[in-house]
C-alpha cells in the first residue's frame, strides 16, 4: 500500500432521527423520523428474537441504531434486505434497540447486519454479547457508515476492518472489482460504474481480503491514495466479516447489482456460501 495523502474534506455534520423497520412478522412500537439536528440518544425499535417464518432456512438481524449522523436511506436498506430474505429463503428482523444484543437473542441469527449505524450503538453488555456471538462463529456485515461506528471499541474496529475518516460529495465513480470469486462480487463487472458517497478510511483494513477498490481518477475529492479499499472480507475471532463502503443513497438499495452485492455478503456472513477471505491486498 502507498502512503496516504491528506485531504481537506471533513466528516459531515451530525443528524438524527429514529426509524423502526417491521420485517418478516416482527412488530414493535417505534417513533417517527426526525429532522432534529441533535444526535440520536436512543432508539425504540425492538427485536423479540427469531420469529416463525415458514420456509426460512436461517435468520438475519438488521441493526440500524444511530447516535451520530442519521442516513435517510436506512428505511430503504431495511426494506431491501427484507425483500432479499423473502426472495431467497431467509428471515429478517430489524431493530434499533441495543437490548436485542443478548447471548440468547443473538444465538438465533446466522448473521447481523450493521446498516448505516453511527456513533456508539451498544452498551457494555451488548458489546460483550456481540463479541461472544462473533467468537462463537457468528457473521457480520457492515454497510457504509458501519465504519463510522464504535470508534473506541477495539474488537469492533478489527471486525469492521477500518474506520471512516472523510468523504467528498455524492458523485459517480468507478469501483474496480479486483476479486470476483466472492459471492458478493462474482456478478459484478471488473469496472463497476455507480453513484454513491465514497469513503476514505483512517487506515487500510488489516487481515482482510480486498475485493474492490476505488479508481480515484474517476471522481473528485479522494484522499486515500492507490489502492483505495472499498469492499473486503475477513475471518476474525472465529466469525465471518464483510464490509462494503456503498449504501449511502436511497437509490442504492433499488440497484439490482448493489442488492446482489448485499445478498452475497449476507449469504457469506451467514455461512451459506463459502469464500476465500484469507488476507490479500490489491497490489
């Protein structure tokens, strides 16, 4: 990897709002969305554990709590994962309640998706439960702002692979798919043209297999240097981890290629499809 060059682009401001997703028979009380600029203090959506969905081979928990910037695309992301589950035979529950992170509850899920989470989203008990879940072989998928989550928790930092640093405005760019053997990238072209918010990270992911990088010449405001990691996977502490930098915009979750990208990530993390995630940087 080359040395990183500094960038003048800074982290975007703090936003807030609460959303409660109801997916695959799961129901709970929740608050409405908010445009208040103060950070989100709590989220009231709850998960009651795996629900009985006929034909579901396994279940996935989507977690979207925010205590920092609130992405307006969270509802679209929850809906997209729910639709993928309905189409491909796995159940999906969605929550923003950190109380859902208990050993007994997490045991019912093959994978947990951190969907545009931000800030500190778990208490100490939840962190311990989630770490135990991963160490017992659980799966993790981090989407976009999952890299802007739990900056002070070393275990999570290793799990997600890299922390968010900064980004330029939303714009078109080229994603270079450098490993097309993974279920999340096998369907993609070698050069994947799309519009999103393109993250720089504080450091390169370590111990990970880089699956896709950004072509920094294809957009303005990039600050990482080449290669610029964008999606990766890794085996960590007994579990399976996947991260993608895509997923900022509402429109992303209607893109068939991006939805298939998420599907492959979830199926890998849930242990349904094998993948070689041994460490490998793009040369």
